[in-house]
C-alpha cells in the first residue's frame, strides 16, 4: 500500500468508517458503492450475514445496529471460543462479533473490542448497554498499537479489518505480544490472489471497502511465521468471489481478492 502515505490511509479509513457508523442503515464491506444496500432494510443485512457464515440465531441474538454488514467471514466459527476465555476483537465496529463472543465465553470470560473510530466506539458501547452485557468493554486505539497488556488474551478475533492497515506486520507483532502462550488468532479477512493494478489501489472506495490493502497469501503466511506464530493456516474461501463481485459490480475486484480464514497459534 505504498500508493498512499500511511497516515493518509488511516485518515481515509477513519473518516469513512465514522460516516458508516453515523449512517442510519450502513451495510456491506463494499457499501461505499452500494447505494441500494445503504438505504436498505434489515433483510439485506441478514442476507449479507448468512453469506459470510453467520447463522440465523447469531444474527437474531444481537440488537439492531450491532450487525453493520461490514464483515467478510465469521471469525468465531474458527475461533472455537471456550467459557472463561479473554477475547480481543481488532476493529470491533458496532460490536457484533464482540457480543457473540461474550455469549460464548460466558460470565467468567471477558471480551475487549478495540477500534480507532470514536463514532464506532460510541455505537458499540450504546449497543452493549442495550443488551445489558457486563463482560464486554470497548477501547479506543489503533490495532498497530493495541491498548492491552502483554500475554493477557486467549484469542484474537478480527473481521475484515487488518487488510485496511498499512502496517500489517505491526498489527501481527502486537497480536503476538498480547496473546498468552497457547493463545490463537481467529481472523476473517480479505487476501490478495494476485497483485492489484495501481489504478484500482488508488480508489479510496476500494481502500475502505476492504480490497486495496489485501496482502498476498504467501506473504501473509511468511509474515506470521517470521513473527513467531506456529500452525499458520490461510484458507481461501472460493465462494467469496461472488460476494466480492457484489461489493463492486463491474470493477473486477473478485479477480484479485478473496475472503480467507486465518489461523495461527502463539506457542
């Protein structure tokens, strides 16, 4: 992502997701180009949620406004959360995955959501209050500089967020730092299948739509191993091609990126 300066990337992302948080019915990782989706109803959000792997029960278990349709997978499905665990969600948005995680870890567990967008934090905290949850908290911070102590987390979740960072190695270094020995990554994200043309990378709509910052699978696997992670797996989801084509009709983005499940363990 050398096309834009790192601080410019962060500014674009922060501003765009602030706008999404303030919208009445935001939806879709590619909502920047889907006017019909952004003006749509909860049925569209449910469809998007089912497409990326959530069950009807998952989608119906949270308050309206928590599921913003911004994910590209279901990290909880690969996380296999256990009661009593501490979970950290990178880029927690409206709190959807945090709320599902809170149910999985139970009253003895703890869930922390981190987001750099104040509007998203306000939304997530309000949603948590409406749900009466006491084992969830939301912290302002950048995922490259996590506001969490060393070796304090059992599981790190993230859903279609790390691809937006211009400093992915820093993100994964921080994830390694805060994980306990035996802790694990359970991430859904967009990955690159081929290098994207520069003109496509330059489009801020694609940048904040979870496409332009995607990392190549081979480079991602190498990065995780170099940082110290073991049991690294990046499983590309072929069915996501159709979903991504729907984010940006006619752009050809589906020829360059796909959704993937990313797993790794800190020994």
